[in-house]
C-alpha cells in the first residue's frame, strides 16, 4: 500500500474475533476486526475514525499484541512481529496512550513509579540516579513539575493525568505510539493543549502515530491520512484533506456532513446526511457490505458480497460496489 522503504508499520488482513457465549454450550464469533489492512509511514500520523463499537480500539490493541490476532500479519520496519521475542522487542519501540486517564493509572503508585515502570520492566537504567533523572526529564517534556513526582494520580486533573500517561508511553523512547482516543475524556480547552503537545512531541522525537478517535475535527487537525472504519471493516482511506473535501464512501460522506462549519454561509449550504437505523451488532453483521442496511444507495449486489477495498485514485482507497454510480 505504501513504498516499503518509508513504511514503519504495516498490517495485512488483520482479524480479531472474540468467541461469545450465545446459549448452552454454544458460542459465536464476534468479528471486532475483520480483514483490515493498512500501512503507516515513518513520522506520519494515521487517523482512525468511526462510530463507537466499530473496532477502532481493537485494531490498536491487536496491533500491539495486547490481544493475540485471530489472523493476519503485522510488520514493523519491514520485519514480521510473530514470536514472543519479536513481540518483546517490538514493545520497546511501540507503545500506547490509553483513552481514560482516570482508570489507566495505578492509584497506589506515585507519579514517579508510574512513569518509571517501563524502565523497570525493561531494565533501562544503570543506577537509581539515572532512573530519577530520566523520569524528571520525561515529566519536563510533557509539562509536569518535578515536585509532582512523589504525588499520586488521584491528586491531578484529567489533563495532567493524561500527561502522566503520555510521559509513561515515552519512557522507552518509542518510535511508534497508538493513541487510543487520548482526548475524548478531557474538557475541550484541555483537548487542544494535549493535541498540540502530541504535535510538538512528534516534531521533536520523530514519532509515528496511529491516532484513534471518533471526533473528526480532532483527527483532521492532527492526521496526515485518515482511515474510516465501520463494523470491523475499513471502508475508506485517503489523505486528510482529500477525505475531508472529497469523501467517496456513503458512510464517510455522512460523517463529514456532521462536522460543524465555522462559516455560516457554508453551514447553511451544507446538507446533513442522516443515516436511518442503528448500527448492527457485530455478532449478527449483515451479509455482503456491512453498511448496506443503512446505506441510501444499497441494491441487491451489496448484499451478495463484501466490496473489495481498492485504490480508486492515487492513495485513495474505498470499499463500495456502487462507487462509480453514486459519485
């Protein structure tokens, strides 16, 4: 999907199924992620958007092997990540910032111990002094004072807690970070500060991000390219500007039509595309295209098979049977 020389992370045909009990001795696979492929360039931010429950977070967690993939391949810097040794090595270079700063930090640990935990696990220091210096350097990088080191997470605001989580994620000097809705639990005024900090850290440290969110405006601000997911499948992928101005998939069009416009004239001219019905359960996903039950353009062909996720113009990928007719 991208030139190999510049690709840092590549995911091929990733699947993550969870067996759910549906009755006496019966189980059924919940297809949280179903055949997803993408690649991320070194130093780039790929935004991943979609409704709650579409599988965005599962993609991030499976990519980092927090869940064992049901199927598919994950490559980092051109090398496969399969064995226990490869996963351990990968986790020194790839990490995650979690969604909820209230539940992702251990309330029994001081800030110093929370940030220092990855250093302890991977034995990344020679002495207690070196460990402390590294922790204080990380705190300074994310805008925390050194006197915060001996305090506990519950003493801080949501924005400060997320900064602690980001400092912990940076402890091993990673190259790749999965940001799982890192600002959705924060006040809007704090969101902007944290987003700007992600931008600055990327510039200073050459980081690569997979930025998962449901807020299109946040994703557009930080992302170089945007991927759109629906019910475990990827339906569109393109440059952020291209997908914002020329969405091709009916679902992406609906998402983009809901974005508030600051210009009153543009806002009045903007026609909101409201989808009918609710998002189906991934346990009982529709046959063929998963979006067809809510798509205003669906026909019999959409029920027959899943459309191929293909490149329709340079770098713009879409999965839709009726793409040529509706655009």
